[in-house]
């Protein structure tokens, strides 16, 4: 089963949930704002997609940070900041049963993944 990570009330998350539901794709949801997110998972995602892909620099949480907090230049610094401010993690993050990590919602990418995965679990 796929796992989708994010914040429940995010509009992009709602689009991803709707798409997965419409396609009959089985998934579990992890709300990292409520449940937190461990450093090991953030490091694994950073290795898979790059920490710059994970950090949402367009949101209000980022804009409220002082420049010295925004001056991250290593995966460790990014992970520490994302753990401290889970809203900085770009949404959604989808971990597939095949071990892929997708960041953001792109219906075409989700569809291609679904097509190669065969029948949903």
C-alpha cells in the first residue's frame, strides 16, 4: 500500500486524495503536522529527491523565517528545519509500494505510476 504524507487541510493534499480515491488506489495517510516526521525518513527522502525539492520555499512558514534560518545549505540543516517546522515540507509526499518517492501532486505522474503498478492493492 502507498503512503501519502502531508497536512490534511492542504488544498493540494485534497486533490491528491481525490485522485487516489477516484482511481481506487489503496493508501494510508500520515499527517506530519499532527504526528511529526522522523529524521531518518526525511534523510531518505532527501537522498531520493534532494532536500531542495522537499523544502517548500513558497509558503508562509518559509517567508516568516528570518534570513539566517532560511540560509540552509546541507541536508542535515534542511532536515532539522523540516522537523522543527513540518509545514515547510512540500506536499504531498507519496511513498509507493515500489519504494519511489514523489513530491507534489502531478496527476500525469501519479497516473503513470498507477499504470506501471498494475492493479491497486
